[in-house]
C-alpha cells in the first residue's frame, strides 16, 4: 500500500473527492482530508502574506513612498473646507 499526498486548488476539491469516492472500494482503502489551519480562517492567507511581504520590502527599500498621517489629514481637511 502507498500513500499519495495531493495539493488541490480550492475550487476543485469537491470534484477530486467525487472522483476518488467513485473508485473507493476498488482502488482506494481510505480517504483523509487535511486542511491547512491558516486557510480555514482566511482562504487567501498565502496570497495575502506574499503581498504583505512585498509591500514591506518596498517600504524598506524606498520603492514605496510613505506619507505623514498628520500632514495628509491637514491637507484633506483644508481641501474639504474649500
């Protein structure tokens, strides 16, 4: 007996389970689904993490301009008062 681990895109999990269940008694003894704990709370956890890491790197390297909050708010208030 051998064990196979599959990483399945979220949109296709139901299809894969249906496929595996169709041959369960013939070719498969047991089906187990292990979910990633990070994905239970946030289905886009890994994509969001990569975006945040890139954002942090851009800020640190100076590729992304940072604004002073108080200065920006003062500008906004003066624009709204016009």
